[in-house]
C-alpha cells in the first residue's frame, strides 16, 4: 500500500512538472518587419507593430529572459516615459510609448516600443507566466533607408531644415544673378565709359582736407567750394 501511494505521488508530481514546463510565453521581435508576435502555451496569440532602435541606436539581437518589470519607469538618460517596461538586457526594455505614430518603423534609442495598451497586455502576460518561462527573441535588421525618418521627435525638424537650406541657397543665387544683371546693364548704358573715366581721373584731396570745404576766403563766405 505504501509502495502504491509512493508511485501515485511520483506520477502526480511528474504531471505537475509537465504542466509547469508547458506553461510559457514566447515573444518574437522581427526587427526587419517592425512587428512583434506573442504566443502563450494556453493559446493566446498577438501580433503588434513596434518601433525598434533607429540608426545609431540599434536594438540588440539575441535571445533573452526578462530581468525585471517596472510598471512605471522614466528614462533619465533620454528623458522619456517607459510605462509597463519589461527589461531584458541592461537598460534595454520592451515598453509603451506615446509616439504611436512612429510605430511600424525604427524610432527608439534601442528599446522596443509598443502601443501603451499592448505594452500593458505583455506586462500582464509576463507576470502571469513568470520571467523564467518567458522567452524574448530579437532577430532581423533594418536598412538605413528604412530608418532615415526614424527620429520620432527630430525627423520632421531635419527635413524642414534641409528644405530651408535649399530655399536659402536659391535666394542667394537669385540675388547674385540680379546684381550681375544690373552691373551688366550699367556697363552697356550710354555715357558709362565717360563717367567711369571721370571718376578715375578725379584728383585726390590734399592731405589736410576734411572733405568739401570752402576756399578763397575765411569761414563760409568764400568764393567757392572744393
């Protein structure tokens, strides 16, 4: 009887261990497609748009486990809110963002951004299944062309600056052409050569002169002007 109870206990423990092993959460981040697929052992499947790291701030590829969860976090380094953050490598995390318009293209400093509602859902799933049963895989890569408009806060500013620079160059060129046109007209105007020679042959003022001063008498009552 005792032996039978021991066997039954072993069987139940094995079944419990099997059930625990099957429970889990799989998070796959496709950086090239800018999508995240989330699947659970109990049948949940989600597919969400993300923003990975833009040029100069690439997201780290590899397979990870969550290292810590922060329901409300603020990045002191980059000055941004990171709600429902699931950290997986150092300061890199999957978290919610207010820049939802940038989702679907690279825009972050290396973190994986989600819509706030999706970030909250993922956060709850990690808490439910546990960090030890959660697998986070990042693979793929984006081209620089894909991320050239990635700066969520500065992309439009850069584009406007380029447009402004081009317009300034065009205005400067137009002014130079106008000046050249006026100079050409003056050179071909009647009497221009004679006036030019007159200006060049005009005697210089004596060293003591202060400009146009009266001469031929004292004060301003003289007979003429220099």
